[in-house]
C-alpha cells in the first residue's frame, strides 16, 4: 500500500478573474522507502502541492481530491486533531525560503525543541526531559553538519547565514523522525559541497531509517543522484510520471523532453558551443491559463485537439497525459 | 545598541532645541512687548524694563537672547502668568500631572480593550465576530469625542445620576497636593476616609477616561487586527502548523509576540491623539488638567502661559515617543546583531 496516495487533487484560488485552478487534477503516489522527485518550473505549483499535503493552505482556497490518503486514511475526512497528529509524527516538511519559514522573534533552539514530539522525549522529571531535549537538538544539528550547536540554538533566524538556516530547517524536519520527508527545494542556494553533504544525508536516512522522501526541486542533477521515481509538473498539471531512468531514456511528453534538454549537464553528447534548447515563451500566469493542456501555446507538437485536457495514459508504470506523445505520430 | 541609543538621544536633544526655538519665536510672534511675554509682567515701568532687558538679554544679539532663554528654561524660570501672577513652572507642575494621569488611565483602558478585541477579530478574520468588532470600531472611531462626552454626561450623570458631572474629586475631601497624581496623593495623605476618597476620585475619573479611550481603543483594535491578520498569513505561521502544533500553541508561541511587536511604536504614536482628545474632554468635564488650563489661557490671552504650556506638552509627547521607541528597539530581537555560526 502506498504511504501517500493522491488522486486528482485540485486546488482553486480566487483571483480577480474568478476561481482559478492553481492545481489541476494532480496525481502522485509515494510508496514506503521511495524517493520521488517532483519537478517543474518555478510557478508550476510544486510548493502548493506540498502545502496541500500538510494542510497549510490559506483559508478560502478550495481543495478537492478524489483521494488524499495517508497510509489508507483519507486526510480530508480526518478531524483536525487526527490530521495534526499525522503531520506532527509522520510527515515532516522542509519549506522553501528558510528565513521566512522561521519565526523571526523566537530563537532557533526554541523552534527546534517544539518540533520534537513528546514520545521521543519520554517520561521523567522536568530537568530530565530538558536534558533529553537538548541532547536531541545537539545531535540533530550535528547530523546536518552544524558543528557549533550552542551558538546556533541561541541565535535568531536573521542572525545566521541562509545556508545554515536551510540546514537548520532540515534538522528541524528530521527531529520528529518522520516516515515521509517532504523537501521543498532543500538545496537551494547551497554551494556544491554542502549540497552533496545534504543529499548524502537524505539518501542515508532513506536507507537506514526507511524514510520516504518527496524531493521537490528543479535541480535535475541533484534529483538524478537521489530519486528513483519522478513526477513532472507543468503549470499545475501532472505531465508525466514514472521511473527516473525510464523518463530520462525515453520521455513521452514534449515538456519532459524540453525540460531534460534544457539541462546541459544532463546531456553527455553535447558538443562545445552548441546552442542550448529551451521552450519558447514563459509559464502562463494564473489569470491567463490556456484551456485544455496548459503546455499548448508553447508546445512544438500542439494541434487542435490540445484544447481538450488529455486523458492520463500509461505504459506499464509510466504515466503521461498528452494527445501526441513522442513515441507516436512522429 | 549603544550607538543606536546615543543616536536617538541626539535626535531627542535636537528636537527639544527646535521646540525651544519655536517657543521663543512665539514670544516675538505674540502681540505686545516681547519682554512682557517673557516675564509675564503686563505693565512695565521704565525701570523694570531696563532690569528685565538685562535679565533676559533682550538688549543683546538674538543668539545671546536665545541662549539666555534656554538657560532660564533649564533653571526653571519660565516667567509668570498674566492672569494669576504665579510662576508658570508651578502652574504646569500642578496641572500637567492631572492630564498625564487621565491620559495614562485612558491608554491602559484602551490597551485592555483594544488588544484582546483586535486579536480576536484577527483570528476570526472574515467571520461574523470579525465584522461585528470591525463595525463597532468604525462606529467608535467616527464618533466625535466632545459629542460622546456630552452624551455620557447626559445619560450617566443627568439621567441616571450615577456619576458626577465635573471635577476631579468632591470638595468634601481635602487632599494635600504632593505629586499631582490624585490616586497617589490620596494614598500618601493621612486623611481619615481614604477609601471613600478613592471611590469618589474613581467615579469622577470614569466618564472622562471612557470618552477618551473609546477612540483610542478602536484605533488600537484596528492596528492589532491588521497586524494579527498579517502575521497569521505569514510563512512561519503556516510552517508552525505544518510542524503539527495546535492552533493554541501556534498562536501563543509564534502569533502573539510577532503581532504585538510592530504595534508598540504605533501605540506610542496614539499618545498624541490621546492627549489632544484629553484636552477637549478636560474642558467639558472641568478636569483641572493642562488642556483645560491651556484653553483658559488662550481665552484670556495669557501669552506666557500659552507659550510655556505648549512647550511643556510638546516636550512630554516627544520624550514619551522616544522612550517608547527605545524600549521597542531593546526588546525587538530582530534588531540584534548578526553573528556567524560555523558549519
């Protein structure tokens, strides 16, 4: 049974032009011990999916889904208390923008301590629990590579540099020993050595603690070194998903191909001074979404039928939604 | 931090200097002899004139005059009132505490009502309770203070007869003035019926305090509501929810402090509005405060009193504002210095 099973998740946001589907029938599954990458341009709704899973969406947004299941339980049907329990113990999130996601007026130590669930601290006197809590804080910080834990816990978020803030966010997410880690661009803005450190940490946790990871990023290199499966997102629609190797070898959706082609370090056969490929145009704004397949106006293979939303089709475990996939109608 | 405090104090000194300059300009701008306006002696003989010219350096250059004026301000010789002939420093020392007392109670009352209501409205943003609190605050904000004060007198004093119309305490109680703060003076005095005197003073205080604080509390309520809504929609609040904390924990641990911090300097700014309203209310309730005194001075063309009163009130406002600003900076962790944590 998959750990997280999302089917046709739709998130509507009210804009000046009425209700707009910011997420349109997203499907996503994560099996235990799986590392799934969620890829897409900025503005494709990656962070919205993350927020929808942990229930941190704004009031007034409409969230509907055929399935939003956690270990067989429908998250949308649970009471607030039960859902809170799940997000407290089983799911952890590393948010984008670490400096914005930390309370500016509380020290990092306070914030890390409140992320530790009670069952990890155990019973005992006040000072024993305090002692235990401090130990967990120190060990978590060491794990992500922050050596001066004392200086770190007594600092406020604005006092420490961004990359350490990011590492701190990771430490905070891992403090509750979750089953699923949702990492929203965790290596953003890090230099390569730190990035490798973090990726190694994540894959080690995946192997030793059976941690499932939803790795949200647009860093294809990092994804290739970490993830087994990948879901490609374009403008709030799931475009293609399947095993990473399969997608890399034979992408079926024009967008996936464009995305892979746009990463030069991903192509070994690239000669010096070759022109780089990129799709024409930019991702449409929420106010001007095209009908049907949202890639339509930018798609090199688009035809009349593309104004209708394509059905999800699949070849074995490889799902795609396109009227004119790359293996047909050459 | 030290440099920040020094910079603020420097600014304070400069502002005070400009205020003094403005008040000295008033001496010359008011009709009549500047020396009379300075000293408060209305009919000056030639002999006195020569003496006063020497005393106030009015026969010397402007800079010299102004420096002498500052010196006298510092020494406490602010001149005398045309009307009463009393030294102005003594008069202000009598009347200003009454105003400060009234303003303080009104501010405390507004904070007690404004912040919790604003917080509640912010949490319930977009719901019925939010809108009802908001419309109530709009109503309170739009009501003119003098009209509200008159209505309160009409209803509670004349119709129901519960509370006295005017004054600070009944004439039956003879409270020796020590600090000018009536509650403190009653407690410090050795009269027999302290408790009754306190109740009497409180009943006199109630209506003026309410009429001033309604406007201020609606403003504070709006500011709190706005700040709470802003903080609650911020990323770190959502992140805190995603950590699995309860709403209560999120609000108390992360919402409260972040929402209240930006309000503190704004509340301090309200003190000015409060003082202006207090002056009007003092006149209506015959409260023996500096506002009432100043308005009487204006009616009676008591120029030295107007000058000194303006100076005293504006100095009070400026000092208070800077003080609040400094406290805010001291307690705001966002102001603390950066330091590098090693990897």
